[in-house]
């Protein structure tokens, strides 16, 4: 168990010896969340554990009637891949602490690389996947699959994880699906998954995301609204609310 005073990772020891760790936290278009959950479903990944914090909103997720944690960890031993998926946003005030705890844990399980999946706000550039990396080798590995993100910034938890990996010299790549607005965008997630298929010899079905885009978008909007209402109800009357 990797534990910080603010955040703890409670998970079984993975069976993979040198895994790739994929993370998908909610952000613009919910690209990371949607793509990561699709990988978990398609690879029939095993539940390993969760990340928890006193700063997370007081919600329990329900999956087919069973209570589950909002930030979960799964593994595919066949693909030597671990996926961290979150149904709650991570506030910038605790992004560094969550990132540090996650990278600490990834290092402890001998991860060979971290893959950060997120959205990129771009108007008029549909289905483009932008990419960045912490090393030249990483850039070389993705240059034929993505549009290299030449200049700018990666915000939120995705950016925090990438900078943590850079300072710790843990190889990491960022895959950013272009999306025109903040609404859930399964089509952008599908574009990222096509890149993942090519990079890691996966066979993730992206057709369902495209065909059921409207349905998935509605489900994710309902989830986001439920979390938002819960946070607003429990928000203490003091400065620096964790969510709002």
C-alpha cells in the first residue's frame, strides 16, 4: 500500500512484472475516463484496488448494483497493463499529492511507462490525437501515430502526472484527444483508443463508442451532475473548497 498523509493507494500487488500504467481522470470531454473504462471492459481486467483521499467527494459508485470506489485500479496480466480510472475530478489543490502518490505506487510495482489520457480543447480539429512525452525515446515511439504537441501546456491532473514522471525520470507519454467543448466526447476517446491499439498491440473495439456516442454522453453527463450535486451539498463554509 502506497500511503501519503493526504492520499493512499490501497491495492493488491500486480502480477505483471514490468507493466504499462494507463491513467484516465475526468477532464475536458471526459476523454480519459471514457477511454480508460473501455480498455478495462474490453480486456476484462481484474480489479486490484483503489486510490482514496479525505479530499475526495463523499460518494460511493455503483457498478451493476455493487458499491465501488470512485478511483479504481485494474490489471491485465496478458497485456502487462494496469489502468487507473476515475469517476471524480481531481481538484488542482490536491493534484500534486495525487500525482505523487500514483507515481510512487507505479514505481513500486516496477512500471516501465505511464500513459496519460486526456482531452485537448481544439476548435475545428475533429478526431485528432495530440501527443507529448517526457523523453526523446517516447516522442520517437508516438510520432507516427499522433500530432506532436509542439508548444503549450497540459493542465490539471494529467499535466501534474506528466511533470511528476519527468522529475522522477519515469518514461511517460500523453495522448490528448481533440474536443471542441467540455461535453463528454466518446468519439475523441475512440480516436485515442485507436492510437493505443497501434502502440500496445491491443484490439479495443472503438465502433461501439462511435455508434453509442449520444447514449454514452448522456450517461456521463448524469454521472458528472450527480458528483457535482453531492459536492455542493457537503461543501463546508470555509475557503478553498475542494470542488465547486
